[in-house]
C-alpha cells in the first residue's frame, strides 16, 4: 500500500518521472518499515508471539488510518510501465504490465535466494530465525538482523504494491487483502520459505482464476481462504513443507 501511494505522491505532487518516483517510493516505504521496527518492536523486552501479533496488527491499523487522512479514500491507478497495448502470444493476449510483474518477481526471488544462501548478513538472519539466543552467543547482533528483516520485507512489499497497482489499482486499505493473500500462499507452500512459497503463490493464483471463471468472480477472494482452511486442516505444514518433530 505504501509503495503504491508514495509513488502516486511523487508522480502527481512532486511531478517526478515514473522510474524516479518508484525508486523514492521504495526508499520511503523501507524507511517506514525500519521506523516501525525501531518504535514498536525493539523496545519490547522478551516479547511473546501473541504480543508481537497484537502490536503489528495495531500498527497496521494506525498506518492505514494515517494513509486515509493523507491521501483520502479514493482508489487510484498507476500508469503502466510500458504502455497498455496487449501483446499477442499465439491466440492469447497478455498485458505488458504482466511481463513486468513476472520479470521483477523472478529477480526478487533469485535475489532473495542468493542473499540468504551466500551473504554473511543473510546467513546471520537465518541463524537468528532458527535460534536467536544461540545466534547472539556467537556474536550476531540480533536486533540489527531484526531491523534488516523489516527493511527487506518493506522493500519487497512496496515493490509488489507498485508493480500490481497499474492492474489492481491502489488505495489506503489495499494492503489488507494483498497481505492476506501472501499469508495464504506462504501457508500453502509451507512456512519454511523458498521454492515452496513461490509454488504456493502460483497454485493459489491458478485456483482463484479457475474459481472466478467456473463459479463466480464474486467468490474469488473467498476461494483463497477456503483453500487456506483446507490446508490447515489436512496438512498444517503446507503442501511443500516437511513435518517437524521436537525432542522433549
């Protein structure tokens, strides 16, 4: 949501070209993510998962309220990156913006994979996710890694909001549904991350499109949550995740 709305601000108010507006919007959203972590997460002492959930939900409501006051309740559309004339591929058509979405998503996935597998910071963040106390004992700055995680998630989230805004449009509350769809995709693929999450997102999109075409487009969003409930009941670890055991 912040990515799309900041881009509109830099385009319409500051009169900047689209590429520069996108770069500044991603930077502003990343700064907002870091600020959110510093003000709400870092001051907590030994937070429980429930307290973190409550705080982040409350922060989401606050950010939506501020965005509504600043930008209003209207729905806005960003201009397409390279025109809106559909491209013919055989007997099918595809919009140029869809190609941008596929390309930038692939770059983000590959970049994440390389970062977390081969960089020192990425390995440190994985260590903190596995066992933050052990990571701290070997000299990793856990607080800094948490801040990096908020910065990376804000960067990727704002980029996602920007590239889909020419098709789905954007408003102050668009982040709710996008976030829930992302959560559904992560659950379907398995919370271990990696290829499973990507496959979960693709599967969710295909099932939503089939449901909209075969049943009704009005049930498109409901299909995602029906699938989520079925996955949680039948296979809680996700379709591509592995069941974990804990020694007691």
